[in-house]
C-alpha cells in the first residue's frame, strides 16, 4: 500500500520545524548571516540540499520509522558494525577538494568534516547519490544517465572497499596526488599548486613597522582588549591538543595579530570565528601562517544517533570535529586542533592557500562526469576504511572495510540499485523542497528573518 505524500503546505511546516531545531539559536543570534545563507540556498536545488543536512537526516529517520519494525539505523547492509562506523555526515558531490598534508604532499580527497560523526555507512552513500541526481538534473542528464552515474559510484566504492578488505597494499591504491590523479581531480591539484602562501597573505594582511598584521576590512573586525585576551587564552588551550610532531619549532606559534570574523557561508552562518596570524616555520615574513578558530556546530546526524557511547566519547563539538577529521583523513592538517571559548567547543585549523574545491561548472561531458564520479567512489571508500581499529581511536574497534565488504557481499546486485532508487526519489524530493523553501523565504514565513 502506498504511503500518502504530504501536501506542499504540510511539507513546508515540516521543513520549518526541522529548521527551528537545527538553526533556531544561531538564527536568533545573527539573523543577517542567515539571510545571506538562505539567499545562497535559494539559488538552486543543489545549494538548498547542501545547506539542509538536518532535513536529510530527519527524512531518513522518518523513512526508517515507516518500515515495519524499522528505524533509520536498520535496513539493507546495516548491522551492529556497519551501522556504527565513522562517517563524513555531509557527503555530497561538492565536498571534495585539495589539501596539503602533514608530509607536504598535495592530496585530493574528501573535505569539510564539520558534520562528521559515527553512524551507518549507507547514510554517506545515500547523501552522495542524491547529490548526483541533483547535479545530473542541473546538467540536463536523463534519468538513465543519472542512474548510470550512481551505479558507477557504487561500483567504484565496492571495488575499493573489497580491495582494502582483502589486504591491498598502499602502493597498489595510492592517494590522488599530482602523480596519480587524472581529469578534474588533476586540474584541482594543479590549481592548488599554483596558489602560494604569499598570495594568501597578501590578500589578508599588510606589513606595518616591519611586521605583518591583518588588513582592515574584508570581513575582519578589530577586537577589544577583553575579547583578544579570551581568544589568546583559547589559543593556549589549542596548543595542548596538537601532536608533538607539529611542535618542532616553538616560535612557529608566536601570535602576531588576531581579528574577529563572522560566518556567512552556507554551512557556517552565524558561527563566530577568529583569524590568528602566526610566525610560521621561519622568521621570513612570507612564511607566516593564518589559522582560524571557529565555534563548532552540532552535527545534524547526531540528532538521529542515540548511542550514548558515541555522544560521551567527545568533550565538545570542536573535539568531535578534529577527532573525526584525524580519523577519516590520513595525514591531516598539522595545524588541526581544538579548544574552548566562552564554554563552547572550537575547531582550529589553517586557512590554507592550497585548498581548492572540486569545480563541477566545467565538467559537462558525460564521460568526464563519469570518470570523476568513479574517483569520488574510490575516495569515499578510502575514507570509510581509514577510521577503524588501525586508526588509534577506540570508538570503532574493528576493521570497517571488512565489515562493509561482508555486508555488501551478502547482496551484491541490490547494492547499486538501493542507491539508484534513493538518488531518484530523494533528488525529486529535494527539488520540490527547494521550491517550497523559496516560497516560504520570499513570503516571510521563516520565523526570525
């Protein structure tokens, strides 16, 4: 028997309720930032999807509850292990890009771990699959072509998980670097290589009295003495969270300047943040480093994971974000750490000149899209396999790749079709939700704006 679909008005009320739970406090504190966030989300169904992980997980919960004896944590391919692995939490087709790892290598991989948590591995795959449906629709691909892309993603993920589970060596499965990447991934890495630390510093700072300082304007706000003192105290706490390998030159952490900022992006609206200018790895002015200190957010997925052991593992959201990123990303940013400010957990990381996001705007040929999607499947599998008993974290004390490999092996044929079906269903829902959201927003229906 088919389940009756909600009317647009009913769906709108559901969206508003989810938004109130996820964004209510931050929106009340900074309505202007959320007006910017929501205008960006209004721009396209994909932008709306990017900003609504909270709605995605609420829908998964509701969908699971609609199954006989089910929940969002049960279902195909999920058991006591595969339902409890480290996941990205907001895996969509634009959350991939470049970074400079702790060994000085430029890597293309998954990025943006603000929503990372422990939960069912299929949640990441479903969120990515639906984003492919939205991306394909925006590029006027047919339903058959979109299905083909999702199957490619599923097959690449499956192949890489199986290889990792059966003992493939690192040399056989190297990361995406300037030497190994192709196509759009190589383009992103080359773009990142063309960036320079001096260029970043030039855009944010100036030399005054033979010392570098932050420039006025550009979203930076000067701090009074009390605020500066609090930020510097939080910075001292951050230093205690860094691995010893990052502390090889103590002068690297000499603070030159501090400014305030306000998050206005799709994911960071209303979150207070600060930029801190440091000496860097030499006395030369061109080697100065900018790090940011940002209030970490409650991940959307955590509202739908009831495991107390997971919740109690983290000191606060800053600690959760960093521990998750270190678990999911091999050789993470050496400046990555956490601290507290005004009782709230903070994420600390470098403002990197070498961070370039995957740009889909010029990937239009179906073959190029397919090749890129295949690489994203491999990157996802590598990420899921990184965070387990071998990563040094006790929260997931087993081999995730072996657990996932065994679960998929039990129904090989159904794996890709599960994702294809979900991609089309949720892609269509997200397009409809986007229109409902735009009407709510432009007609003044979102409380507090």
